[in-house]
């Protein structure tokens, strides 16, 4: 192990003797089993038998606070009364959830009058329920308020203009919460843990979120706490990852995403939280991960390890998330889950070490996963024909040129290895050919719901992959830099040269076109060899892949990947003949 690794281990032990004992740690439950206040009021005694210190509740109909309409207090009067009736004993830290899906306009005061009414109603609910605060889920399950290019006035107002407005709204948001809840905790699932230091925020899907955070800090009164829930910790396999994440969250307060005047508040009032994901660690997700190669006992060990390190490295709060189970109805709990939570909590509270090493389990299961991939992953090859002289496709997206009759037809796309084979419900086919000037690519995407195509991005290098899109990868060979292009059905492209990082300055001149038919859409691409810094020589073998994402989240690839698309080690082979 390198010296830096030992330094991090030393930092971990220092955390165990400082952070771990500074304040009592609180474990909060949240998931698809999120209860209503009326359910909690009826079942609180048995709910408090679970190994938590609190929960997140949802008041039906009022949680989407960024919707441009005022929620009616009369419609939730029964839930508000239920909140007032709850008699908490063990659960000391409870929250009301709010969501960020948006139909409001940041720049319209009338819209924000509605938003602040909704925020106040949720905060009132938290007050009536004697909750510790509110939980703000910034992930937009609908229209995205954080993505600058999609905002109503992006064509006339600069990104800096929007940052100013959003910061002001963040201050109003926090002030309204504090009117109902003096010194609240505003728990989030992520904030700056989502970002690195060098971000092109104007083209980031969460680019306006740091400005909103700065506004919250502007208005935060002494005693108010904001948490960064570090959702990325869902997938950790090593305690050092928690240590690094904590350090990064705290350091972010000295970085460019926090205004200079707010850095003192960030240090004093921003707390590092950590996350736990039951479904991922217990092999309950649709997509497979290394937990699929573990025994039930090993999964429980992994979960105990993560609970231990999440509690050790958090300032106060750890939130536990699940989907395909219910703590409150005792449905679908995997074997060993609850005992793993209890055991880890007891060790942290007593100042004891974890007592076992998870690394051998992770190493063995990764080896098993690698063996399964080696025997089952569909690694594909294609021989790409040279077009006859004078025969080249017209790049119009229609795929009707005789040139495509000379191209090689690739095998239909398949689901990534970690997804069920039947998760691909629509067919995608592709063709390749070349001449001395260009590599030619054609892709036909079957789409039975053309009216539901999701188009994201209107300008080059915007995040087109957030909607329906096709990815093209090509490079000179394994282990070398490669080129990545993504196109949406409106022929808006993102492109980069990829080595250790993505170089968005690579903006070559190529020709592309898309076409939308009644039940399909197509991409046609002529990519000059000069743009790839390659020469078209028969016998040359390139690495390449073609992938598709449907707006519904359906993923498919030509040469099979493990889980997503950017896996150069799993690209196929394209031999020029």
C-alpha cells in the first residue's frame, strides 16, 4: 500500500476518536416505504422497535414545493392533525420531505409566492409534528430546475444572471422554513458532494444548485444545520471511501462553489451525512452488482461494514434507503439486514472497532464477477467493408442510399450484462462502412412511442444523454485514447476525446443527420479519419461500440458492456477490410 493509503487509515482512526464520539449519531430511515403521518400516528409504537432514531415522512399532495400552484391546506388537514397526534418516544429526529420537480419560473415573483406558500406548508407540517426539520430532495423527478439551458429565460439571461436569481430564491426558501422552525435541520441527499472543483456549471444538470445552497447559507440563522447526504456512498466497499468523502465535503467549503462570505457558515453549519442502500448491498436491484456473487451472510457483513463506517464518518446523520422492502410493514427484509444495523450501531456507540476485514470478501466476489464476465459477456467483432469508389451515403438520416447495401449489418443491440436480457424491449440495429475519407455509421432505433421521445439539449456539448440518444465510440486500440460522440433524435451532439479525462475542446467537422419516422428514428454519421487522427488501411483493427439509451431508461449496446456505456475495456473490434 502506498504511503497515502496509510495516511488515510490514520485519518480514519482519528475520526473514530473524534467525530465518532463528538455527538450521538442518528440513523434515519427513508425509502419507497416512506409513511404518511396518519400511518405513523397509528403505528408509532411498533415502528419505534426498529433500529432507527427517526424517519422521513411524506405528506400526500404537498411535497412538490416547486410546483407553480399553491397547495390547499384544507386538503391535508387530516394529515396535519395526525402529525400533532404522534407521540414520539425513541424516534427523536424526524423530517417532512419536499421535492424539487418544478413547473415554476425562477424569475417570476408570482411563481415564487406559490413556492414559498408550499415550502411554508411543509415546514408547518414539520412544526406540528415536532420534527427536527425538513428533508429537501434536490433530484428533479420531472422538470429540472437546476439545469440552466432548460430555464425559461436562458436565451436572454446569462448563467451568471440566473445564479444571482437562484441564490436570492435559496435565501427566501431558507427564511420561510425558519419562520416555522427555528434552528431546523435541512437534510439533503446531496449538495456539493455531487461536484468536483472544476465544473462547467452552465452545462451541468445541477449547475444552479450551488447558487441555491449559497442562498440558503445567506439566510441561515445560528443553530440552523444543512446536511450534505453524500448519496454516492450508496456503493462504497471500503472505509477509506467514507473518509475521503467526508474530507471532500468539508474541503468544498473552501472551494469555488461556496461564496467567500459564506465559508464561515459552511464550516459551522454544513454537516457531512452518509447514505446506505439496502437494495444494492443485498442483491435486490434489477441490475446485478457484486452482491449477486455473495452469500446472504457476506451481504450482511458488507452492510454492517457500511453502517459502521457511515456512522463513524458522519457528523450526525446517516440515512438508510431501500426500495423493494418495507420496514414498517415487515415485508421483504433480507436475511441479516436488521441484525447488521444493530451490531454496527452497538460497536460505534461503544467505541469498538468493526472487528472484521471486508476486503477479502470484496476481492473474492470481484473475482467471481470477473469470471462470470469472461464466460458470459458478448464481446463482438465486425469486419467493416471498404465502399466502392464513388459510392458514399448522402448524410440525410434516411438510410436509403445504395452505399448502405454494401455496409456490414451489425448484430442487434443487447442489454448490459448486469441487466436482465428482457429489459431491452425495442430493437436497435446498425451498419458500418468506410472509404478513404470517412468512417460511416448508421443506426436505426425502433420506437413505438415516438410522441414520448425525450429530447435533451439544443446546443453542442449539452447533456444530450439525459434523454433518448445514441452513443458512438471509436479508437485506435485497447488502452489508447478514444473518441466519444452522442446524438439525440434532433441531431444535437456531444463529443469529446477521452483519455483520463474528457476533452470537450475536440470539436471536429463531421456530418451527421437524424430522421424520425412513424415508429423509429435514425442516425447517420460520416466521421472523417482526419478527425480521428487515423488512416484507413485495410487490415487495421479499431475498437468501437454503439449504444442506445431510451428516455425511459432502457439501455442497450452492440458489444455488451457490464452496466453502463463508458467501458472501453468492453468495446468491440472493427476490422477494416
